[in-house]
C-alpha cells in the first residue's frame, strides 16, 4: 500500500483500487497538494470536527458516495447535511470493511464543528493492505499513547505479523500551538513505538511552523523510529 500526504493533516491511503481519505481539508489549505474535486475516495475517515480536518468532507462525499466514518456526534451532523453511508462509532469502537478496519482511539484535544456540534476528538488506527497506520489526530502528549500498539493488535493484527511492532506508520502532529510540538512528539514516538513516522500538522500556518528535519534528527538519534518527511503531494510506501 501507499501513503500520499495531501498537506496539513490530510492523507490518502491507497491499496490497489481502494482509496481511504483521512481529514480532507483542501479548500482554504495553503499547503493542499490537490483539490477536493480531484479526489475519489472509497472511504473518508475523520479524526475530529475542526474545520482543518472535516474540511471538504460533505462536498466530496456528496459527489463520490464513499463510506464516511466519524464519531457519532459528527456523523449525525453529516446525516443532517444529506450524507448517507455513514458509520458512527465512538472511542474504542472498530468499523470493519472488506478492505480492512478503522478503530477510534483517544486523543487529547478539543473539538467543535464549524456548525457548532461539540464532539470528542479521536485518533485513528487504520488497517489496510496488510499495514497498520496510526493517525494521531490533533493531540497533546499523553501517557496512553503507549496503549495504541496493543489496541491495534487486539483490533486484529498479530504483532508477529508486523516486525518492529503492531503499528507500521504513525502520522504524527508536530507543529505545536494547537497540538504537541516537535519536542513532545519525540516522547510520543517513544510511547507509540511505530516503525516509521510521517510528521504532519506543521508549517500550514505561522503558529505551527516548525523544523521537521530537526524532529527527524532527534527521533532517529535515539533509535525510536525512522522519520519520513513528506512534502505535500509526496507518496511513501511503508
Ligand atoms: Ni483540531
Ligand atoms: Mn487541527
């Protein structure tokens, strides 16, 4: 499978003919690698309802009719917006598809949608193409990040099948101000124990400018993970 960074916190996970889109914030995103009109996902997964994550979900979903996974309060708002094919889990829940599964896990943040729906933010453990990808969502550093690898295992991956741990790639916010910064993210890398980390949620706006290469140096100096810094639009095969 292949991971494509679309800018900010948006990613596509592609396995053969299946495309899973996470946090599709393209319109108004100064780092967007594409436009909402060019995307044709089979599923859209949301970490939380802030505008820089829910983004173009309604517009894309009305056009391409993907499955949409969002925590129940957001899913109900999306239903009122006219979307169907919605899945509305809550923290700890797993939604299974023929291409894999997604499990909602805790994240420490706040969230209200642009329309005013208050909702609990989540991280997403996603299994696709034999790989487990962990999108941390927006979060500060918290000790339960050490539980994520086990939660991925119990959701369906034997650790033995994934050398180096149950999580192959962590998509990790490092920009600070709205989330943990690159220094706390080094400790997050230690707790999560992913084989590879792709940093995100930085350099989109002035308050979240940071040095991703310095984060890579710090994480790799401690032997915690391989850090893959992607420019918006770039792809990575884990
Ligand atoms: Ni947020
Ligand atoms: Mn955000």
